[in-house]
């Protein structure tokens, strides 16, 4: 299992997009954000897709865009928080490459997301206290899927050195 195809999973605000850019530079590959690609393909925002067509439609688009990566040889992909929660998506990612769960604390997530609510349809109208409760519930719901990742980095373990060690272990 080479690190030519790296999938980053975790809750919104866990740093998937940030780390995908860094890892892509290390392995000299393309770094992508699944939500950004969906927005480009659909020519509308994730919020608009949710509003106009609902979450089920969005999840279908997400899966379609994810599977597009079967054509690529080397990349780092920041997935949406719910992407691995469709079992077929998680199974597919693990078959294709390595899956790393970026597991940040509720406190860190709330701090990061407080200023980004407008761009995130699932949390747009929540107070910070409601956001913390929402995230806690989502984490409980998603953990059985996230736990299937090849690697899990939490809090202090989520460092450049730790990620480089994982990537080097897989020969990228």
C-alpha cells in the first residue's frame, strides 16, 4: 500500500484541506479538496446544493467525484466530513490508498469553525454552544466509519513529523 494515494478524513475544521496541500508538496502530487471540486463541477456552493437538492443528492455527487480519483495515479484528497460515512466510500478509499483520520478535539473544532459558519450548511445557524453539541453528535455518529482509517492522528499527535512518518512508511 503505497502513499501515492492519500485520503484525509475527519470532521469539518480538522485541518484536512490544510494538510492535503502540505502532503501534496512532500510527495510531489496534486492536492485536492473534494468539496471544492464538487463546487466547481456543479458551479454552485455546497450550501446551495444542500438547499436546492438536499443532502442525499450532495452525497451522490460526493461519491461520484470521489470515484473519479480512480483514474489518478498520485494525489492527496481532503474528503468531506461525511464522505467516509458511506461504507462503500470508505472501503473504496482503503482499497485505493491510505486513509488518515485527522481527529481534533471539539474545542479546537469549535474555535476553527466559529468564523466559518456561513460557508458550511450543516452549521450555518448554530450558536457556538449548539455547534459543540452538533459536533459531539456527529463525531459519535461518524466514529465507527472514521475508525476504519489506516491511521488516526489526534491533537498533539497531529504534526508534520507524524504525517511525514506515515507517508515515508508507505514509500512516497
